[in-house]
């Protein structure tokens, strides 16, 4: 006979402290800790290990497909704590019911999925959203994803990816916020806020429509050698602290309830086994209390890394490191007991891990009501097309606009060329959850007045171009060229598109290149002689209409590159925030300097670059000390004829320090909307802790002069100033600290 949950709770009151009492921590969330410790005291070792086991309930494209009878029996036996690649309000409710009513302790399961940039409503890919340079917009995107995922019964999504990426050969650059630690930190916290809501008090359950975030991949994954996915990362302590760790710190401060360890090693220690960084830095030094999950199958892969000889050794290493849950490999489930038999000191580590898993479930409110996620009616709600279009429009970056080719004249005869202009599947980008290609509106559909040619025959395309007033040439990558395991050694224009570009150029008409893709491509050569260029990424289901809005001038573009666009592949990795050398890059090739001989210095389009249909003016800076901070003010004006957004960017530099400091570091930005003729004052309050550098295990503020640069991009600085600071010490990673920005 199966007992209902109510019976279970009644029985639990009678059985109080008995070893067989079912879960009795319902209703009262006031004291999660005490109740969970009590529950823990009643669990067998195998039930504890079961909680640490996360199993794929399906595949990415066949969700729930593995939930067969044998799997459900494992749930009844308490052999798993979580499923991933599952979804659907009804199926997940049924699955949860089995865990709650038919397993000995009735502990609810955690349901997880990769909802990366939309569940059903596919929004722009994360890199594109980051190009909005607008944390509030990123937060809205995450909140919409959370709501749809929540409606489908999901508790947990493996987002945000907060890995800083300075090497666009790495395919996963599409999933993050680009090259910068400060921008990345703001985007990380915005995503966490959107997914989980405002930071909660310890006992407060997650609100309706919110899901648990997972900040990943801790840490250094973006620094993999050669941009090859899963490869080794060898970063200095300083770079690790100043560049790769800050977005994780920001995500933690924003309340991210879980973290995922990265596949890579850092200086030879795989992150899945990296006790110094996971248990030491994240938990002990930063005080992170949330759940840590491994990446997919990463625990047994410790054997391939060459740091464990057996699965039991791998399990013990991951547990020591502080990995609470094993994603997909069953190594904890199958080998942790063997490891414990050999080493009883693992038992308290298991208890800690299980505590954190159960606390996570409690903080989601699952012990109060295991069915509080999921809403079959909301699950069928219409797609949020309005939001999708607005976010897509805000993500577009105008890279070049010579001779004001854009916006297009309403009467212009338009040729639209290139297969990507009609590739609905590519609009969805990498990771698509429940997104459907048939829901995506391509540029071809959004511009029915244009004469379309797929570009498969360059000569035919050139003829179409010759008959038009203006040519929209859609080039770049398709969705399958970036993403996990999609690193590329050549990030130039793929396939035959160079020949197509040359043929179309030969028609002699003004060209607007519309560049799609999940990474900045190295297109200096391809774009030569093309007067207008739009970077349009993968914009989601409303990509076509959003691009059309910008082309036709309904909206003035205002996105900015969150990562520079290199001239050639050979230049990467690169960043605007490089440290100066003894022989700085010199345009004169006769001077021996830090540059390549066969290409110009720097990227073709810089970090932070993006144009508008209007022009903005910057008045000289005001700089005032205020306690442990300095306030930098600037009046920005719209000096053109149309409304537009400017992204005001603040960079700093410490010109003389005990170690070489980056030539510029972003420390503030604000996207402001200005009507023609309008002016506004933007005030940045820069705390001196934001100037600290990592030295000898501490955040040191060195006394001296700090230069500030304010402008429209890292390469378009309009105003400069300086101030002095006294010596001091910070406590948090400098780039993780948000600058207060006021607009008056
Ligand atoms: C990826 C993670 C992802 C996980 C689950 C892994 O291969 O690295 O980012 O969350 O799979 O799908």
C-alpha cells in the first residue's frame, strides 16, 4: 500500500525521532537548519548518496525520455536527488509525487534544465543580451526565462554562464557576457536577480515564477588554451582574481543558489577536484553557502585528467573539493560508498554536501509544498513576442555606417542576400530549450519588400544586387558553429561567403553587411569596402523584425560590443584591458614593438564600440572626492536629429603601481536615452575598493594617481581626468563591485 503525503505527515508526528519517520519538515520554514539536521540524522548512507546523484531524465532534444519504469523504481528507492533534461508541469508533478509519496523519506526531487536564453520564447543569445549594456534588460530576459521554466515545473536552470572570454575561438563565448570582468559581473548579477528575484532572507522560499540559478563554470573555463573547449587553463593568480573570479563573486552576492564547477583544470588541478578554489576560495574565503554541482560527467573524467586512478578515487577527490552533486555520471552513486569504506573521514563531507542539497530544496520551498513549481495553464501561454523583439532590437550593434547608408530610405529597392537571412533555426542560436525554429521570424519574412537571393550562386546574387539601390548582405555563422564543443581555429568568414561577398561587392551598390553569429568573427578583410555593418548575433524568435526595425530607422541602434572584433584569428586572445609592455605597439614598423608585422594594431572594432543614428557630445568631467570614493560626473548631450541611446563608459587606469596595471579597465557604464538636443548628467560613484589590485593574497589599494577616461567605447575616449587615492585595502574582487550610477 502506498501512503499519501498527508498520511506521511500525520505518521511523522507520531514517529517523531524514529529512524523510519518520513520527511517531517513541512510547513514551518523558520528553522531549516535544525529540521534538516534532524532529517539527515535519519538517512542511511545510501539515501545520502542518492541525494548527491543527479541523473539525466532525458536528452537535450528528447526530454523525459529516460523516465522509464526502472528509473521510477530508483526514485522510490531514494537513489537520486535531482533530474536534468526533464520538463513539463504535468510529467514533473507525477515524478515528484513518486519521490514524495513513495520513497521512504519523501524528499522532493530537484528538476533542472539548461534554460540559457529562453525556455519557449527564445530571446537573443547571452552574448547578444550583454551587447545591450543594460543590466535591467538582462534581468528582464532572465525573469521571463524563469517564469516560463517555472511554469514547466522546473526548479533550476544552469544559467548564468559568467566565464570571462577573451578568446573568441572558444565556442562557448556565445553563452557569456564577453571579455570584461566588470561588465561580466553586472550581467552575472542581473541574470541571478532575474532568475531568483531580489536577494532573499535565509528562510524565505523562492517566489512564484522564479527558479534557482547556477553560476558556471567555476572557474577559468574561458581561459582554456588555444580557445579549445575543455582544454587546460594556466592563468596567473592575479589574472584569476582580477579577471575570472569577479563575476562569480558578483553572482554570489546577488544570491545565486548554486554554482557549477568547470571541466578545465587550472594550473594542473581540475576544477572538479580543486579543493583550494572550491572549498577554500569559494566556500571558506567568500562564505558561499549554496549548492555546488559538477559539470556533466566531470567526476569520472578526473581519471582522464590523470589525477585519479579509479572512480572511487575520483569521487573522493570531488567530494574533498566541495562538489556536492554529481551531474550525470553516477560516480558518487556507484563508488562513494567504496570510497567511504576505505576512508571514514569522508562521512562528514558527505553530510555537509547533503545538508547543502537539502537546504537548497528547503529554500526553494519544496518541503512546504513539493508541487509549488509548474502551472500547466501558464505553460501554454502565448510566446512573449513583444519582449523578445524589444530585447533583440536593443542587442544589435551598428559597427560602421559610412555615408549614412543606414537607416534605409523607405523607397529604396532592397536586395537581401545570404542563406542566413532565411535561416529560422539559426535565429535560435545555441541552447534552445523548448524553442522552435518555426516560431522564429527571419529577416526575409520581416522584409517582404526585399528581393531575396540565398547567395548559393555568387553570380546570380551579383545580378540581384545590381538591380537594387542597396544590398543587405547577411553573412556570418550558423547556430551550430558556436556553443559547447564548437571551438574553431579560424574565425574568419566560414564556407564560401568570401566569394559571395566579393561577387556582391562587384555589383557596385552600397552594401549593408548584417553579421550573424555567436562570436565576434575576424572580418577585417571581408568587410573592406562595405560602408555599413550591423552585428546581429542570434537574436531569437523576433530577430528578423528587430533587424528590420533598425534598418528602417524605427529604432536607433545602441548595442555595444561586449568583446572586441579582431582583425585576424591570429590576434586572439586579445583584450582592451591588456597590461602595457616596455615596448608598446607602435604604428611605425621600423620600431621594434609589441605588435604583429602583418596586421594593424588592435581589433577592427573595439570593446564597447557601437554607433547610433545620432551623435553624442561629452562635456569635461567633474571629479569630486567623497569619503572612500570619488564621484565622476559628465554631461552627455544628443547633438543629432533623432532620439537615441548612448552607452556612457567609464574606464580607469593606475599609471604607476607596484605591478603593471591594464591600460584601461571598465569601472562603470550607463545606457541613457536622449531626445534630440537633450542633455543629462551621469554621475559615477567609484569606491576606492574598486581600484584595488590583487597582491600577495589581498586586495591592495596603492596610494597615487588614478586616471579616468569617459567615452563612447574603449577606443573612443572623449574626456579624461585624474584624482589621487590613499593606500588601503579592499575585501571583494575589485571588478565585482558595482559603481553607483545616477542620471540627472
Ligand atoms: C555543459 C554545462 C551544462 C551541462 C548540462 C555541460 O556539458 O558544460 O554548461 O549546463 O552540460 O547540460
